[in-house]
C-alpha cells in the first residue's frame, strides 16, 4: 500500500512539474543573526508572492516562534511521534508566515525508527506540494545531526559577518559540507555590515578560499547593514521587513529575496525531488 501511495504522490508531483525548493540556512558560529535572517527572508518571499514555510531545526534552542510573535503548542516532534497531524503542527504567525517548531528528541535521523522516518518523508512530500520554498533554520555549527539534513537539501544559504572568526567558521562549515557533497550549491549573505565597511571584501576573501582550496564557486546573495530596526523588531516580535518596510535593511532584504527568486527555476520534481531522494539514501545508509 505504501509503495502504491508513494507512486501516486510522485506521479502527481511530476504532473505538476515542480517541487518546492528546500533551503538550509546555516552559520559557522552563533550570534550572526541567522534566525533573524530566516524569518525576514521568509517574510520578503511571502511579500513577493511566494508561499514559504520555516522548519525550525535548531534543536533545544529554536526561537523562530518568538521572533514571529506566535505561540506554537506543537512541533515536529509531536508529528513524528504520531501525536499530532501535520496540519496541527503548522503554525501561522500574525503576519501570515507558516512555520513548524522543532523540539527535543530529534537528534539524528539515523536514530529514528522506521515509522518516524516514514512520517518525515510524508510530511516533506506534502509540504513540497503546498509551498514554493521550505526554509530549514539550522542550529549553528556542524553537528552530525545538522549535516544529515543539510546535505539533503537543494541549496544552502550561509550567514556570516565580516569578523575574522565568523568568516573562518563559515569556511570550515562549507568545507565540511563540500567533502560530503561537492555539488552542493551555496549562497552567502554578509550580515551586520558596519557603516563605512566594505561589505563585499570579507565575502570576496571567503569566495577566494573556497575557489582555491576546494575548487568550489559560491554566490554572494547580498549584504545586510547594521540597523537599529533589527533590535526594535526583535523586541516587538515582528519581522523588520513588516514593521519597518522603509528601513535600509528591509530594502536590502527585499532585494536579496528578489535576487534569490531570480537565481533559478523551481527544482525539478524527478524521483520525488533531489531532497527527498537524498534523505532516503541517508536513512538507508544508517540502516545498512
């Protein structure tokens, strides 16, 4: 029955022609504004006519719901255990952004039961039909549990600042991922750029290192300035793109979202999307 149901779903996806783009938003270290970027990037995508959902994968430290001013009584854990349906764990913020909270007990897909992984695949199949973009807000660093999912997604957005430690950690993170999947596509965002600072200089050095040592090209998606609107919006628990639409950082974020939308077409849905195919391979290796 499962094989027949899956074949039907994949047939429907192929007839529709495309599947959602899955994106992991990562950083080499904490404190660079990764989650704030994710929520506002999603808000900009939504404002530009795209349907988007955030999946909070910062296990134990997830705060997407706080930044969006929403209460999330249930999360991914409750869905995987079968206690709640997918619809019950999707929360919609007051500004209309959909998200799924994480939770404890999601340490690694390699330790999940067959039943939980089956439900995970079913959820992502459904989300790929409902949304244009699935954003995974990952925890900082390169834990094995994070890498399992990051390697599976279609594309990666790396958030860094111009600080040397942030650039070094971002490079280490991308190098680690490249060793697992040399074909993975990276976008870089330089966040919290100070006044009179060349926001592209640090990224240029990072791109040079990736090209020289890993033979890997990376794309600069954009830069975001240091802006008081960020702190004010965090206190207000609203995206700054909604609360301060004319602020310099909001205009930059909207440009980044537009740049990303135009960076490529929707992911081809062959074999149930590259994302789902990669997840199944990871789980199969863990079971082997």
